C-alpha cells in the first residue's frame, strides 16, 4: 500500500471537498481503493491465523463508502478524509467485537478494537460476565502483550454510578461502569515503513485478540 499517495489524495480532498473535484480525481480514488482492498485481504489472512471467525470475510465487506451521511449533519462536506477498515465475522456489519483501523489525511493512523457502545442486551451480558467471572477479565488485562501494546482499556466513556442491580462490593466496579469495551492506539505513519504495514496491523490485532475472545465469551452467558 502506497500510503504517501493515499495521504496526498486525502489531503487534497480535505482542501477540495466537493463533488466536482472528486469526480475529476475518481481514477486516483479507484486505484487507491483497490490497493486498500488488497491490504485488507492480506490483513484478513494474518488475523485468520489466530481468529478463525474472519477467514471467510471478503475485503469489500470491511470498508465503508467514502461518502459521508450528511442528511442530519451541519457539516455538509460530502466526503470522508480517511480510509478505514473493520475486520470482524461480518465485516463492517459485525455486531460483536471487531478490529478497526483508519488512516487520515494527515497521516495519522488509528488502530482500535473491541466493542464500541454495545447494544443494551450486549452491554448487560458483558457487565454480568465481569461480575460473575472477574478472573477472566483480569487475565486479559494483565496479559503481557496486551499491556505492552495497549496498556489498558479505554476508560474515557463511563457511567458516574454503577448501573441498576449492582452494589459497591461487586468485582471491578470501574469496569462495570464502562459504556464501551475497547482499546486503541494512535501513531503517525511513515510511508517509508509501508512494507511493514500489514505486519503492524496484524501485530496490534493479535494483541487485542484476548479482549475480542473475552467479549465473545460474555455474549454467550
């Protein structure tokens, strides 16, 4: 993947975010999208080595349209200024835990995964699993590779009080208060390292796999 060409295109798009410019540069976009899909295909193969649920996912299932939904938005710019991927059992439509990455027009790469804002029943199941099997989430959070790569869960989206039905003596009240169960990492990507991009993504996704596996366990309770 030529990330220098991709970020150059996205940077120009950010400065000319209108249909006329995009139509004039559609060939560039299509070529970059093709390269992006090839990258996703390679990453899927790598992830399938430790997570068999993604082995039959097609790259096209893992990308979003570049068009923004502006129906109810104040910002009417029609196009996104990043390329992204969601790798899960159903690609971008995965309702359970998934792996995510995006590269934006500044060259900033965001890698994340887990479950962002689970649905009500999913969230209830996760919280119950923490309370009933605290050892399982503990084993995830103290994992050496997990801690080295991500440090901890993202704890920025949380309740101020425990949800109804939980008392103060419940195991890990801080985790039960969370609204999302995700990890993330942000870095400035250097195009000179493009040959290692696939390996970098697979390395991060493998580091978050214990969290993904734990979230799947919680959904079965």
